[in-house]
C-alpha cells in the first residue's frame, strides 16, 4: 500500500474554493495511480473497495478472476463554491443501469495511462473536452465487486465546457456541492441483499438522487485523504 497520508489543510482557506481545494490536493492526493493494492496470491484487497464495510466478504476475491483495469474522472467544477460533476447511467446499460457514477470506464488499448482513459471516456460519455480539464492527482485504486480495479483521477473542470450526452450510456449529467459530499454527516451506511447475503455500503442521497456503492466509496476515500 502507499505510505500513510495526512490530510493537508490551511484553516484560513475555504476548502470548497479553488485555492483551498488545490492546497489540500497537493498534500493529500497521490501523484501517480496506486499500483497492485491487492495480494495476488490470495486476491485479498489491501485498499478501498466494495468490501470496506464488509471485510468478511474479502475472501471472495481469492476465487475471482483478476480485476480489469479501469479509470474514472472525478470532476471538480470551478464554481464559486466547488461542485462535483456526476452522471446517471442509462437504464439500457447492461451493467449498473440507472446508477449514478463518475464519467469513466475500462482501459482500452489506445489508453496509455488512466488519465488518458478517464479523459477519453468523459469526452465520449458527456462531451467534456480535455482542454477544460486540469488533472490534480489520484485517489487510491478502488476494487469493485463487479471485477474492476478503478483508478480515480481527480481534476478541476473550468466552466465554459459544453455537454453532449451519449444517450446510449448517459441519462443525465448534474452537479452536487462538494461541501455536501465532504460532510461526514451525509455519509450514510445502507445495506441490501447481494448474492444471497446482506452487504453494507456507503450512500450519499442528494435531492432525490441516490449516490451509492463504488461512487460513494471513492468519495469517501477523497474525504479521508483531503478532509
């Protein structure tokens, strides 16, 4: 695993402004994607993932196929008070239909790095042009129960971008105040049956939208690193 981190904070600077978040990002984000945060001999996860609240499920990883690499963009939009851009997946998608997620997907042969993948997917899914994006760093690699090892790329997004949704994949794009998502009061713990067992997970419901699972887990990791 990566070395323990200490969130960087400047008490006099509002963390939900560009200057305040940039200062925290310098001290708390990873400079490069984290590598191999699971034990290849046993498959046990050594970092954040869908089993964070169910450590007893981690033995399942030993019998799962190796995870497929993926990347997502965690877009922090430069509003007067920062927001996080999220998407709702189309109900026609074969995996995770209708769920709220970050723009992103599996690594393709054309992707040299997770940043390449995240930017390509964001452009394909919502029309976000790379010229509006400034990469700040990375969260910890996140293992999903559906067999992906995700590299979350945290970035600023400059206003002025145009949104063009791929209707086959994305139902809508919306923004949530970063202050809401980084307030631990809003980090709820929910549970539902998954493969015949009760699985607990993080959820951050916001104005009728249900942010949960891997998306909420990665936001929780950002809270742990920066706040």
